[in-house]
């Protein structure tokens, strides 16, 4: 292991406390480098990570990057690169993360599996770049029309109003019934018995002599 360092690895800012000697990376991001990226960079065949983002590099992306067969992550975002994205980059089997956003690239996005598996944001802000349909595809669910919303909401509102009306009518009715019943039974017991029991036929049982 060698000394620690902090780099943006595959789009994530990570601090490596201990760096393995077989982890080969170059992070020149957030500098003032300008001009063309040299073709000789393709000689670094053991490189696994390359970050040249947030600089002022111009001209085309070097075709020699396709020679870096061990490359796993490539970040060229936020420069002034122009031209097309090299198709041969799609043949790098280890290359899982790429970022070409915020440049002046143009032409089609290559159809390789590595390109099609990238996030849509990896190609954003390149006005002349096209072929994002398969990468940035989104399922569109149309919003219901106002008339449909009214038709759905009206039965629900009517049902809620009916329940509220029933509760308002039922509660006071039960309460009043209990109060009147209590008063009636407590204070009018004799009147109740006289009123409803006086017409009841009387049964007389006589004893046999």
C-alpha cells in the first residue's frame, strides 16, 4: 500500500485511506489544463481510472483511448471537446462508467453495450449529440382530463356527504330518545300504567265450593 488520496472514482468522491499498488489511476480534474488531449495517453494500457473533467481541453477525443484495455472509468465531462465519441470505446469490456457531459460533442452516440448502459446525464449538454432516445427513454403516463377528475370525485364527495348527514341525524336522535325515555319512565310511571292497563280485561278466579 501507498499513501492515501481523495479522487472522484466512477462519479463518486471517495477518500482512499490505503491505495493498492495495482490500482492505477490519474485524476487531473478541476485544473486549468487546456489544449488537445495527447494521443500518447493511449500508451497507458495498465490505467484503470482516468478523470480529466473540469478543465479546458479542446479538439477531439483521442482514438488511442481505445487501447487502454484495462480502463474501468473515464470522465471527460465539463471541457470543450468537440467531434464524435470514438466508437472503439464500446469495445473496452471493463469500461463501466463514462461521462461526456457538458462539452461540444456531436454526431450519434455509439450503439455499444457500454454506451447504452450509461446514465442519461453522462451525455447531457452536448447540443449536437443525438441518439439519446434509447438511453433517456421514460414511460409517459398521461394525466387525467379535468372532466374525468370531476366524474371520479363527484361520487366520492356525494358518499362522504351522505355519511356526514346520517351521523348528524343519528346522534342527536338517539340522545333525545334516551332523555325523553328516562323522563317518561321516571315521572309518568303511574300515568303510563293507568293509561295502558285500565282497559286490560280482568280475570277473576273463583274457588269451587
